[in-house]
């Protein structure tokens, strides 16, 4: 009788363990699909805010609306991190949701889980909408550049394969093209990924995390000094950033509420 009871206990325990493992596997796959929809799907087009009449202010507000949308996506993705990390500590097999995050945010999988977790908190985060609008204004001439009009490229993203984008008319580099995007939102998403992954902006990411940790506001003014490597102009580029950021177009656009119709 005792042996039989023990056998029943073992079988029941094994059943519960199997159910738990199955549930964890299902949850990991569910998280992967949710994250894929958040960070890898094409971004929907937004409309110009009808309350804004000036063209440059209108452009700035539209870029801020796209930035707000991207920030929401990244906040949602960031919320997955604790559960994914905890799940990975209990499993030998790679967690599919964690694999997706490491791939998207360009994190070396052959590193410790502690390092991966730290890098995720550095990289999966948003930016001040005014900063996004300021850089878009500079890089696309307030949305009027050839590359913005023909290729939805608002941030100067380049590519190096023939046919990958638009050929600059005066470029001496044969392989260089300016990347083409399906939508403005896709261009904004690529800008975020560039800032969140490229080694040139590691100082920005570290400062951003420090500000978050200290419960300090994440402001355009605070982050501008970390962007000298965005342009070959270096320190001159920072002066341009500050000047455009202080312009009425950006400052007034910040005061306009995001379009409720988006």
C-alpha cells in the first residue's frame, strides 16, 4: 500500500512538472509572438495633426507622434524582460523570446545571462520625442529632402548593397546608397534601433539608464552631448542640434497634444 501510494505521488509530481514545463514552453512562444508584433512589424502611417498650420511645426509634431508610438512599443517590450530572464534561469534551452530580443537588439548570445539582462535594460528603451523630431528636421531638411520624399528616409540611414536604396547624386562611393523605407514609421523605428544598438551611442544608452535609475527626467537637453558621433561634423553637429531644438518649431510642437485621432 505504501509503495503504491509512493508511486501515485511520483506520477502526480511528474505530471505536474510536465504541465509546468509545457506551460513555460507555451508562454515563451507566446512572448516571442507578442514581441515580434511589437518590435519587428511594419509601423502604421500616422496623419498630420490638423491643429497645426505651420509646415515645420507640423512636421515636428508628426515626428513626435511617431516617437511617442515607438516609445510605447519599447515600454511594452521592456516589460517582458523580467519574466523572460527568470524563465531562462530555469531552462537549458534558449528561450525563443530572449533569442528574438538578443537578435533584434544586437546582443552577443555567447555571453552570460547577467550581461544579456544588463544590455537589454540599456537597449530596450525610448527617447524624448523632441530629440527625434530635432534630428529628423536636420537630417531631412524638415521633411523636404529628396531622400525623405522619395524614400521615407528622415535620419540619413545608409546601406551598401546595390539597389538597397537611393543613389546620392554626388557620392564618390559606388556601393553607398541612402536606404529606402516603406513608411515614415519604419524610418523612425530604424532610427531607434540604430540609437539602441550601435556602439557609437553607448554613452547615450548609459546616460539614459542612469537617469532612469535616479528617477530623473529623460530630456533632449541631457542627451544631445552624447550624439557627436551621429555626424561627421562632430561638435558642430551638437551646436546645430541645440539650435534646432531651441527653435520655435520644435518648442511649439511640444506644446501640442498628440493627435487623438491617431
